C-alpha cells in the first residue's frame, strides 16, 4: 500500500520502480494520477489535504498539524485504511485521527531516568578541503519550495514562479574551473550528470549545491547519490566551446 509518494522522493527511484513492478498486489491511495499509478492494481481516491486534518513533517522532521478547511464526503487516507482493515476483519484503529495521534504519542520519547550527558571537549574546527578521493566536490542539496514535484501538476503559472535551477559554488571554486555567472557546469555522479548555469555564492570551497528535484535537476535519479556524496564538477562542453571561439 502506498500513498502521497513521488518516486523522485526516494533515494533510488529505479529500485523503487522494480519493487513496485515485482510486488504481488499494489494498492495506491491518491488524489491524482502519479508515476506509481502504472504499477497499482487498485487506486483508491482519498480526500485532498484541504479536505482533511492531518500532520506534515517539515524538512527538520518536526510534526506540523493542520486542520480541515473544506467539508467533503471523501474519506481520508486513514479512513480508507480502516475500511480495508475492517474488510479483512482487522481493527486497525485508524478511523479517528485523535486515536492515531494518541498511539503515535506513545512513541514520542523516553521519559524514564537518564544518565548524565558526557563532558567531551569539542575538537578544533579544521578548514574544509577537497574530498579524500582527490579532485572531487562534496554535494549539498535540498528541495525548493516550488520544484518539479506533483504538487505543481496542472498549475503552470504557480510552477512558473519557482526559482531558476542553478548550480551554486563558491567564487574560488568557480575561478578554479574557469567559469563565471551563468556559465554552465556539469555535476557528475554514478548514475549520470546534471548541467545547469552557475551562480557563484558565498559558501565553502569544494562544495557544490544543486536543487534536489527541480526541472533539469533530479538528484536521486540523475546522479544516483545523496547529500554529502563526492561528485565530479567541470565546465560544461557548451561553455568550453563558447570560450574557445
């Protein structure tokens, strides 16, 4: 059973596609058609976020509850799961949001005795150098508020307000590559490459940032790595051709 998921959100989208293709039976809970719908044996419609109460996790992993905005006869994901359980003669206890929250609160943390925190002196900070492999750069990445996610499906004007996808590197790193503002550079990982314009930024040397899932920059699918990995960085072929003219 899967719901509210974009394949691009997963560290290995290709492996996820193989898993869905090889699953015996796939049930999808969704508000729209997605890539996963092609692998689903059954797609059950559920209420949109504005039509139900629930909780989002922000990028720090902190829960952010939200309330229902519009009344609807549609059932929430939890309600549909509870109906499936009832059909299987299982009481999953997911019919009421409050009961779900009460159960999740039971996993909130340890409230017993704790040992004293260790007293460890912080080591002196050292300058960040190139990765141990030599010649590489450390990848930094995160999702933009507006990107290539399914939340912008059917909203070209909203999607059009998104930030332009760029590669961010320090001015010193740009100078070492012989590139400047709006020159194009290529970031290479085990699975492929991402080529975008450069935006020199005040940031550590030997670090390269690209948006995680924006047009022309889907890190998991196109590079096959995550934040913190070592990647190669070079001026793009079209930039080198322009400079040679």
